[in-house]
C-alpha cells in the first residue's frame, strides 16, 4: 500500500482540526460519564466540557462563519467551511444529548449520596424563607431587569452570560402581558446557594432558581402576579480585529479591539426548549437573531461552566483523593536554589511537585546582592499572583527587572493590559507585544555578577508561570545554570527588544526560525537509521498535532519503519494504525484529574537518545507564527526521570484513549494487566523519591 499512496491520497487520512477538537472534548465528557470518577468530579467535568465548547464556538465556529461569508464573496478555502459547520452541528447535537442524560444521571446519584440539587418548586417552607432572606440581603442589589418592550441596545446582552427571559402576567388580566430580561449575576455571586442541612442531607439551589422563586419580589409592585422564566444565552464572535492605525500604540489598538469583541456578532443563541414560540420570536427580533445555524434549543439551565466551581459538599468519597504537592528531592528547605542550580540541573514536575519553588527562586533572586537582573515572560498570570509580587519586590530592591507580557493571550488580554500598568508603576520594564507574533515561550533569566563577570541562570517551562493553573496543569520547568543554554535564554529576551533581528541560536530551538526544520531533520535522521537497519524510534508528548506537513512527515517515518509513540491530549489530525501508512504509529490521549500540558520530545538517535522539552505543539501557529522555545535536556538523571514518566503514561490502561481508522476515543483497558492509572502512578513515583530522601 505504501507505494500507491500519493500526497493527495494521504490527505484523506488527515482529520479536520475542528472535528478532532470535538473528539477531544468528547474525552472530557467521557470523564463525566465514567462511574470510576467521583461524583462531584464528574459534575465538574461537565463544567469543563461546557466551558471548552463555549470557547470553541467563540473562536473556531466564529472563524468558520467568517470563512462562509468570504466563500460567498468568491474567496474559497480548500475545505468547504459550510460542510465542516454542518458536521460540527451533528456532533454537537449528539454530544448535547449525552451531556443532558449524564447530568440527570449524576444528580440522581448525588441524591443517593445525600447531595440534592433542587429547584424553586421543591423548597420546603423553611428553605423558602432562607432563599427569600438571601435574596433580600445578598442578591437583590445585583439585579437590574431590562424591559423587552423598550430594549434597544443589543450589545448590552453580554457574551456568555445567562439571562432569564420572563413573561409577566396578571391573573385578573387588567394589565397587558409584559416581558423582561434579568441577567444572572454569576461574577458577583456563586452560581450555587447551599441551603441548611436537614437530617444529614445537603441541599443546593442554583441562582437561576433563586431568582425564579423571588420574581414576585421584583415585579409585584407593577401589579403582576404570574411569572414564567426561561433561560437564554448568546455566544459572540471573540476574534479580535486589530486595526492598522499607525498613530495608535499597540495597547490602544488592543483596547479598541477588546471593546469591539463585546459587540461581536452572535455565533450561537441557546434557549430553553420550553419557551413559548411567540415569546421566542419576540426575543429573536429584539436581539436580531436570525438563521437556524445560530440557534439551538436546550434545557432549563445553561452555562454549565459554572459547575467547574461546584461547592465542596458531602462526603470525601465524592472527590478525588488529596494529592498535596510534594517536595523536590534536590531542593531542601532553607537552602539556596541558585546554589543548587550552580551544581546541577533541576526539573520541576507540577502539580505533583510544588510550584512554590519558582516563587522561592524569584524571591531569592530579588534579595540576592549578587543578582543584577531578572527577566521573565508572562502569558497568563494568576489573578492574585505571588510571581508578580516577587518581581515587584525585586524592582523595589533595586534589581533591573524586565518582563515580556503577551498582551494577545486570548481572553486574558484585559488582565494583561492591567498587569502591564501595575508592573510599570513599580519600575518594571515592560517589553511590548511584537505585532504579528505571539510570544508563547515560558522563560526566566537571572543574571548574577560573580567574580566580576555575568553568570546566567535560566528556567525554561512547558507551561505558564501561574500558581493557580499549576495546581491542575501538568507541566515541566527546567532550572539550569548551563551557560550555553542560559546565555541563549537571555538572547531570546534580546530578540524581543531588537524586534526584527533574530540572533543565531546554537542550542535552543526557537520558533518561528528553527523549530519546524529541527523536527523535520530529527525525523529524517530516524528515517535514515530505519532504512539502514538501525534502531529508530520516537516518543513525543504534546497537546496538539495539527500541522499537516508534520503529520505527513510522521506518516513517512512510519512507512520507513520508524516506531513512533505519541501522547496527545487534544487535537490529533493523524490517524494511527492504517496498514502501509501509520501501522508503526501508536497514539494515546490521557484525560484525567489533571490537564496534561507538558511537551516532551525524545529521539532514538541511533541509541544515543536526545531529549527536549518546551512550549511548542505541532501546530502551524506554534511552528511558524509564535516565539516558542524548546531546550535540550542533557542531565542523564533528568533524562531518566522523563523516560520513566513517559513509560508510565504509555502503559496507562485506565484513562488512556485510543483512536483508529474506524473508531475514536476507545478506552485502552486490559483485563490481563494490572491497572495503571498514570497520573496516580506518577504521583506515587515522585512520592517515593521524597520518602527515600527523608529515610536517608
């Protein structure tokens, strides 16, 4: 078969990226369905699934809608965007049915375990009094109804927020029926109100139903006494159109674009299927919603993303067992991290190990009299960030602090603009965004004056310097004083400042200059070894495989006899296991309690393996349009650790999914083998290292 496959025929074995993304989100939904997942965690996975899907519509479906409009003007892409959108609708409809079924199954199981999600119709008298008191004391101040008859400004309907569309009637029919919209105050209050326990049973009511229960308190003063409320939600196009006005700074352009995002055209309108057709038509006209493509009926509740923050309630069996972050065996309490880095490379693997070591390093650098400069990239910072506090403290201690803050980090643009202002006010030098490129690499550079010369210390990470996400995102951070690597990390910061003059990197692999060619050369080397009868294999872990050229190169390597094992959490456009094309490729995807986010690349290299970690996935944007950094890992002990963790993941037979030519998202389970749940095994792997340290 290999000899008959052409470039054109191979293209049919490359999955559309949007469809593959939906396959990924289905794996998240599988975690909500899986009875082995604790019940509260299952309902949180429904929240993650819903949040993912909202972003998918805001970005990917919005882009397809734009492409359809361009196609109507005669500008056509290779793939028909309308066909893709039609396929998306089919998959989303199917997933939504499964989602709804799963929600009701979970709520039934929760009730059996003493946790009851009730609505306004189920309240006892005592619970009703509690809800009324809560409404008067806590919620009332946040509710500002919009009367639909007078409503004009459709952009005031916020993207992603949920509204109750309310019918107002009077039983004596003296008043003409009226209609209103009430925004549910999700940002100001929790979506969930915990009611008083009764007989060891726990009760929760959603904010939507608190408002439903108290509609009389809002509207009775106008003479209405009968109310019906239905949930609606608009999702808007979130792509930013950045103008090219040369008289404006980039920050001004970004601020203007963010204002425009709030006016983005609707890409989805979701409504309660129980809403009367006449009322729905009235709302559609007022909100200027048209076309079947943008509309979908649903259930009583929307914005399930709030279920990611479901209250901690009920017995401990409803949750994952605690995984407190572990101490690193090389970083002992009250010990200089810089001194350790001077002696050896160290790799952190969070959330298994504590992210606090990064804050400790920055704190130490901020007061170390020999440290002259600290440089750092920021993509997404935590809301209340001690990393930021450490940098501010360094500036106050007279250190020269430079931060590259990526303003264009999607959905964090406003937060990053505010953060830039805060840091500048504290004397931190902010390097502005590079128009046309996103800086996605995760770097720290520390320069110390030692014996009258500059000595460089560096940290290169696969994920953001964000202490909040570090509790759930699985990432690596390499801490090194290897001068070849550390000096080149500092050169990346010089690249930011020089803007358009890339330095020559001899050790780091930096996008968009070298990364694609580096990986192609690495695969070509394995292909040559396979054809020469030598051992040839590759192990790769990353978030997404989207790039078609790299996918074809992987197919070519498989056809040459290279053994390829890929661990890909998200989008994967490659299809493994096709005879004559990809039968030497194994792909697994692991979705579990933590989000797999690290990128690791290992090449056999004629049995002299080469190891790399970094920030880049194999997507066109990471290879060609972003500043990304991948570093070699030279320390043999760290290489062994990386290998051990990869092998644990490759042996996962509990949470690993496999896909093939004729199936997707099949759990890879083996009855004959001992169960291997990789995230639990990895935690125990590092725990054992820590325990051995204290035994010694």
